[in-house]
C-alpha cells in the first residue's frame, strides 16, 4: 500500500525489539472488527498490507519481500454536516407546524438533532483511514505514515498494546543519544545572526541541524562519504519556511522565484529566524532522493525514491526498501556529524562564527 509505490510521507521510529513471525497471532487477534459491528464510535484494528479491509492477517500476507508491513485501520460512521443540517431543518419545521410555534428552544433543537443523527447513522458508509508501517529487521527501524500527533499516539499505543513493542520516534534527542551518547538538551540557544544574541533565539536542535545542512551544502561542498552507502551529495532548496518564536511575524514561507537568493531570505536570517522546513535532495550518481523536511517534527514528506529496475511487486518493494534504508543511513550520518560538531564547544564556536559570516554575506538576486 503506502510504501509500495509513489512518494512517501512518514516518520522513523526505533523499535523496542524485533517484530517477526511470532507476532502475527497478536496482530491477528487485534484485527479490525467487522464493519457491521460499527456504530457511531470509531473502531480500529490491524489489517494486512493489501487493502484497508484485509482483516485475515497471516504470515503470507503480513510480509512482503521479507519485510513485515501492516496497517492500522480506523473506521468510523459519520453523517455529513450538510445532510444533517438539512434533515434537522425538515424535522424542526414539521414540529413547529404541528405545535403551532414560531421557533424552537435550544433544548428541543438539540433533541431533534440527536434523533435525526441516530436515524441516519446506520445507513451511512464507514469512513476508513489507515496508518501504514514497515519494519526493517536489519536496521531495527519502523517506518510509519503516522505523522500528526494524533496519528503518532494512536500508532504507538496500538503497537504497544498489541505486541508489547515500543516505537520511539527518531528525533534529535533519540538519534543523538543512540548514535553518540549526546544529550541535545544540554545545548544552549544559538543565533546565526550577528545582530541577535544567542539568548534571544530558540534552541531547537532540528532547526539548527537544517541550518547547518544548508550552510554545509553551500560552503563545504555539500558532499559526505557515508559508510556502506558511498558518496552522497546534498542540497537544500526552496520553498523555505523560516521561524523565530516571539512577537510579530515569527514565521514566513518563501516559494516563488529564487527563495534561496531572495532579499527576504537574507532579512529573515539576519533577524534571527531559522530554517524550519525546506526541500532537500540527496544524490548518489544518478540516484536522487528528493523530500520536504520538517525540522521541528523530523517528518519527511513527499519523499521520491530513485527509480526501481524491477517490475514484479515483490522485487520492486524490496528495491524501494533498500533505497529507503540508504536514505536513512545518509540522513542519520549527516545528523550525527552535526551533533558531534555541535557538542564540541570549541568546534561549534568556530562553526557558528562561520555561519554568521555566511548569513551576513549572503548574495541576493536583483
């Protein structure tokens, strides 16, 4: 489903333990209930990866190309607001005519709305939503399409309740701690503008990383040798979203023209704003990974993987997962390089001075 074709929007999670064949019975026991049991309250449960109603979870359909991939499906019946309003109006007019009234009080209108909703609900088709996930046993990582806070909570809680396996979002704190034993909470705030003192800006590690990545792509060549991956070129592109907590216009997004060279970008940087969201590309030879990165949430949106060479379903999925793992290795390596440099006070002071000069000297297009 979601990870088998097209672009990907997802978060990465560290699995508390490996998920395997022994967990299939647990997922099957917590499968999505039959839709004919659905009333107003939403129901949720696991399904195999072929479609959102694939309730019969077996070893055969839970794995694809050696990867465990399932979906947490949420089903709910709702009455469209326009239909509900129209039906309520009909009932209200009938009651007013029958009782010779010019209006109905709020209590009566609420009772009519409740009755209409109860009458219409059984005939409404269920609305289905799915959170897809894939587990890679080689890296012990979970890739899941749960990106919003509500989705993350639902996915993490359901996975824990079903299997006892935790899923910890891969963010600046967890990546730095697992890779290098670094506690990013010990980092103080840092300004990349000569006109703004460090204590006047926020200390978000994700935004600092994206700023560092942008700086390195322009001033350090934008190339890194990744173990087991090879040489990766990286670049940051527009649209660009800048943010700085505080009074006034604290967030701006630059889309049109050449946002990288715009006077607005330079002004935003000098005023103390940091890059919160941008399009990023990783390139290895002719292979390109293009995505939009949300530095606050560590969410990857619309990731386009390199073109696969096989056409059968299993082979294509395996290639996509290899490309996804390559992407993860490259991203984790770059963030770890940043975290190590950021954690060394002397190195970071030099880097910060260089980045402030980079900001002050930025060219702008006419």
